[in-house]
C-alpha cells in the first residue's frame, strides 16, 4: 500500500503543474454509488472493443461508458479480490488475484471466466502483482512472496531468493530483443539465454520498470529516485560490470517542470 501511495504521489506531483497552468480538464469520480463493487480499484485495462475492466478488492466491473456490469465468484471468477490484469495479443484478459489464482476471460465469451491451472500441480498462494505474456508465448507471473514464475510447454519454473532474485517481484517487462527485465526487492534483473543476471545499479530495491521507445530502461526505486539506462550499452558489455545511467531526482523533476517537459 505504501508503494502504491508513493508512486501515485510522485506522478501526481509531476502532472499537477500542467493541470494548473495549461488547459483545464473535467474529472468525474465513480464510486460504489455509481455501480462499482468497491471503491478500491487496483487495476484497469481496456479491451479491443473499448470496454474498460476495473479490478477491485471485492470483484470486477466492466464499464461501457454508461453503466457498470459486475462480476464475482458467482460468475466463475477464481477470487473476488483482483490485484492485476493483462490483455494478450488475441484479446483475452488475464486477471491476477490477491491469493494467487488467475482468472482468464476469453475475448469471445465476454462474461465466462476460467481459472488458469498451472502445470506440475503448482499452486500460488501469494498475491499476483504482475502478469506478462512475452513474444515467445511464455507466461510470466510475478508474486509478492514466491518470486517469479515462468510458464510454457506445460512446465512451470520458479525463480526466487534461491536464485538471488528475491521473493517479492513487482514488475516484469520484455524489451525489443526478447529479454525479460524484472524489478524485485533485491534489485533489477535481466533474464537472457535462460540465465538471470542482476544489473549493477547502486539501488538494491526496484519497484517498477518502463521500456521507452528509445530503448531506455527506466527503473523506479525505493528511495533513490529513477534510474534511466540505455539498453544499447548493455548489448556489448558484461552485465556484471557497473552500468552507465542517468538518475532522475526531485531536483531534476523541478528543472524539467520549468522547461515544461512532462514524462
């Protein structure tokens, strides 16, 4: 919860000057009174047809621009508490849950969910924080307590503190070369050629990752601001060596604010 508040506060700090000094925006708040199952919304995703799906701690809501349609365990959801969501290239939506289950909504069904069954009898018991299906159709599941799972070809692999990755994984991203980047309580890692390697950055706890269009990796940290690493430099160097990076701090944000640049 503290992490969510910090991230929200940081981005709110970034955009407030632009909301104040540029054009004025109209905001509408939706709560339980408007049809949401719960006001604590943890994830939002929009499907190919424009429907907005909102995962809350007490169920799922589909919004069509006029009204909310609610779904819960009674409608075949694996759990009511939804922690994350991901839409694949076919338009199917994966919903991660607080107690480790995954519900999958097929694009054609609209309202019929199935529980995703992990191979080898694996059962996740902790919160699913992030889901990714990469370009090779591998399913990556980050958890808060059990590390990272890779699912493919009826095989489940688990990477955790025994692999130096850590048990709390907050973000998973794929770059243009097909490498998988991971943010955890132990730092920033890359999964390449079936090997996990830690990126040599000074901050040991990474919370969020972003790969931009210029092939830069943005790493949001616990209390050291944001590190920006060019992936081009990493292609030709030993990943165990220190990497070059730019560090974004509050002072940098204020400087960009004066130049009216918004990330």
